[in-house]
């Protein structure tokens, strides 16, 4: 048994360990006692299988069947044992194989200089630890984060190492096209990498734009939530002021009596106008047991009245039905819907109305809000666009808030009636 033979066997085991460690790192497998033990048993099992095939059939057959002996079991282990998606598992293993080529290239450089197989194996073994130190702490995390992105990005990321994997085995293991210098083989990988690079640039730009749009929508929703919180505070303050005015009615009457007794009619009339204005601003209608719903509906009922819109709300639910929906959520959802309905009614020349129906259905709250509209209503997917009926950014806020509550929503426009249905 020569030194070169021993170094060759040691190099086989080193590259096996290198490939496994880099693959599981790229797949985002957590480093802990359980996972380390599973990797250890996997290495032992693969080593025994590889040694058996090598002993029975020789080096050439072992090299040709290396994907079946090592790579496919490694992909299946990451997929089934570590519960990673199959595409991620495949990409992690092929990307790790791509990294293995760095070892081989460095070793081949020394082989070219010294023309000695022992040096070739030794160099590959020695560079394994520095490469692991570079790849696992600094490269593995970004690779894993990239593979968690949209599926198109995952596919694009996995194409380059997969094509290289197929190319390398086709031209160096199952044939010697690359070593013969065949032009098609030599130019294949640069062509694939160029195409993949520009495709990645395009898709990455699309993803960045989509992410920026989503972040902008989140910022707008956050602003609406803050505004809804402020509006609720104002409504509650108005209700408290109205309650104070009702409680102090006898004091108001005494003041008015004093003004009239002293023939100060103008002062009395001005005082009555002030009280009337305060009471109008804090008009409170009890639609149900929930204070937030009453405040919101009362506020928009007053706005509708000012705009000469018939406002009719039938809320047949109890206080317990609102336990899963916060006051802010209600304010954002109802506020946007009714505000859009008022804007749509303002464009109608005929009858103007807002009809609200609420009831308990399937252990959830069902809302239906109807209003007339003019013009053509266009939809982008399930959501109406903003061109004709005044349903603007608020529609997206409604949809996002309902989805956050794991609810359902539907927007329809039929025969001049726009209807919003929610289940939250």
C-alpha cells in the first residue's frame, strides 16, 4: 500500500465530509447535538457503502456511481430528515459540489507544477479546513437566505450549480470531452453562467421592486392604523363631552334662565348655539353593545347626513362577537369602507344611500356594506381599482387587515350597486 494510495483514500473521505458539511450549512441546518449525530451516522454509512463498492468494483465504477452513492442520499437526508424543501435540498448539494471544485482546482495547480499525485491529494486535504472556515461562517447564511426567497429566485440560483454538476460529470467522468478541448464543452459553462447572470439581474430587480411596493403598502397601513387610533380617541372624547353636557343639563338651564331673567336674549341664543354645536359633533347612536362600532358608525352617520346620504346600519351581534377583533382593526376596516362609500355616493346624481348589515355567521362576524356608484368599476384581481369609484389605497388596507385577521373579503359591482362583504 503506497503513500499515494493512502492519501487518495484520505482525500475521498475529506471531500465527502467537506461536501456534507457545506451542503447542510447551505440548507440552513442548525448546528446541535442531534443534527451532528445524524450527520456522523450518515458519514459512517456512506463511507461503508463507498468502501464496499470500491472494494468490489474498483475506483472507476465508484467514481461513476458517486452521485448514487453520495449525492442522492445526501439530498434525501436534507429533505426528509432536516425537513427542507426538495428544491432547496437539491440546490444545496449541487452548490456544495460547485465549491468542491475549488479544492480540486488548487490541487490541480500544484499537480501541474510538481507532477506528483501525492502532492495533489495532500494539497486538497490541507485546503479543506480553510475553505470550510470561509464557506460556513461567511457564505452559508447568505446562500440559505437567498434560497428562502421567491421560488423563481430559488430556481435561478440552483440552475448554475446544477448545470455545472451535469456538465462536469458529462465531460470528465462519463466522457473526456473537456480534457480533449472540445469547443462545445469548453464554451458551455461560460454561456450558461452569462445567461443565468442576466436572468438573475432581471428577476432580482423585479423582486426588489415588489418588496419596495409591499413595504410602501405596509407604511401606508401603519399610518392608517395610527390615524384610526387618533380618530378613536377623538370620538371617545366627543362622547365623554356629550355625556358631560347631558349630565350638566340642569346647569345649562339655570344659566339660560338667568340670561332671560336679565333680558340677555343674545347671550342665551349664543349659548344655545354653542351647546347645540357641541351636541351635534358628539352625536352618539347605539347600534350594538360594542362601543367602538357605535362610535365609528355614529361618526359616519353624521357625515352621511351632512352629505344628504341615507345611512342605515343593522348590527345584530353581541359584545362577545368582537373579542377577536381589536378596536383599531375595526376602525381601519369600517372607516375605509364607509369613507369609500361616501366618496362613491357623492358622485351619484340619484338616490344616495349606505346600507350596512352585520350578523353572526359560522362563529364569525359577517359584514355587508352596499352603496350606489356611477361609471365602470374595474378590478385588478379581487380588488377594485381606483379610477372611477373612489376606492383607493383604502381597499388594499381593508384587504391586508382582513387577511391579518385570517378573514375573507369580497368586492362586487353589479347593476350600479357596489357591495363589500367581509367575514372576520
